């Protein structure tokens, strides 16, 4: 699996992330060309090489025309992305980053994500930063993102449209709540809300005892030169050795004995949509001999808050148990395969050095409905045809 490791040596911001990927080999022309698919004008990108602590790094400036009194909401940004010619994966990654920011701002200002008015993060240059990062991940074929503990500045103040704020900015801290961080003595904003959201929305966590085969390295420079630390983000691109893919995850559980069982399938769908890796129910006998349900959710740190919000909003629970755990999974990749029933999405898993290709269930169901063919027949046909595409390692 190809991964990107975001090493926040001097913090992280949207422009630093784009610059690091350009430094690692993403063609600047490809990045600018893809950004034009946003379908909006009024911005330009410029890139130049700079030195940060004697290291050659790329610095990117997003130059925009002045926007007067533009207050975008999540629905505005979603509509902008949906109307663009960007790929589905780029749109989804960008949406997930903005969703993290909206949820954090909503908690800070005691409102809802839908009612949040993006200010700095809703400005055109920040939209370009977020979408540009998603484009870079797509250009590099990145399947998973990991990071170092996120470095934050402290002890200073920053001017925002909400007024003067302490460093780290409230939104940055809210976004990174529960994620490993390092509070440095640098009195500058090392990590911006956009940078924090990139980590929180996309990262699977830290890399612990995993064998990474490094292929590319890039350095994205911040604006300032600091004496305390090198002001750059380092991106390390590589592949994890087969059979050693693992990550830190959380198990969120609750026992419920007073809820209409018709709601559980709906809740499960919402949990998976909120970023959970898995969600399942187990019948249990609770206190006083009552039958109940143990609802368990497996989720990464980045999506914990979203999962917790669903559980409190959509179930009758009044408390949750959260445990740190880990998981190891076989190497996998997603692909599209041409079959007698058309092009279908499939999953390839490497087991004992052999790649096994199987159709996605949702694809089988779609074909069964569109062609009025029994589902089991569709699954049998596709499994037989995809079997011929299985290859040795």
C-alpha cells in the first residue's frame, strides 16, 4: 500500500502540504491544471525554491483577488466541489477536510456544522489549499496517510476575523483534540486550522514499528525562518511491507436496552458514513435480566468525534466506553475490472503472496437491480470471471 507520512517538523498548513508534495515530485503544472477544474477564477499559484535550515524546500503562494464580505457555509463549499470537474476521490477528501473544520467551529461557537460561516478557511486561498492537497494525494496514488505528532506553536497571538486569538488557535486545538500533539515554545502559528484538519480528516494515526520502503521525500516551506526549529513540513512517500499494515484504532462501545430495534440499521449506516471502519451489534443480557444490544464501533482517531456525535444523537445511550487498540490488515487495493456484466469495482487482497480479486457487494447489488438478475447469480458470475484476474505475488 502506498502511503504518505506527514512529518510536521515545523507544523503543517495547507500551502506547506501542497509544496511538500511538489517537492516530492508532483508536477506543478499538473497541480495548477487540476485546480482549474474547480471552475472558479480569481487565483494563481506560484512556486519557488527556498532554504529552510539549510534544506532546499518548495514554497507555494496562493495569490487571490480580494474577496469582499464572502462568508461561505458548508453547503456552499459542497456545492462548489460537486459542480467541479474534479475526480470523485479528490472531492470526497476535500469534503472530509472541510467537514472536520465545520464540526470544530460548530463546537467552539455553540452552533451546528451547517450554520458555521467559514471565514479564513472559507476564503478562496484556503479552498485552493484544501483541494490542492487532495489533488496531490491523487496524483501520487496515495492510499493512506499517517503523521508524526503534530507540532504546535504557543505563547503568541494571531489576528483573525474573529479578533486576536491565542496560539494555537482555538479551531486548531479543537480539531486536534485527542490526536497526539507537541506544544513547542515557538510563539508563532506553526499549525493552522487547515493543516490540522488535513491531519484529522485523512490520517490513520502514527506509524509504530512499521517497515516503510521510502520512494520520495519532499519539503514544503512555511513563510518564516525560525531559529528554534526548521520551518518546513516533510512528506515521506513509500510503501508498507506486505503483511505489516497496522494502525492504532479505538473501540467505542455502549450497552442499550431501551431503543426501538428498527433504528439500528440506520445508525449503523450513519456510523460507517461518519468514518467508522466497522460497526456491529451483539445481543447481551443486561442488568435485571433485560435483553439488550452491545453496539461496538471500530474507528480511527481522526473520526472519533464524528462517531461519538452520531451515537449520542441517534441512540438512547447516555455513556460510552472508549478503548485504545490496534489492528493489522492484509495489503489491499481497489480497482475496476471489465467483465461480461460491465465494468465493476473490485477489491484485491494479498494473501500468502497471492492477490485475490473479489467484487464489491454494492456493485453486485447494483447490477442485480439494473439487469433484473438474481443477486447470487451476479455474485457467482463475477467471482468466476475475476478469479482469472487473480495473480501470484
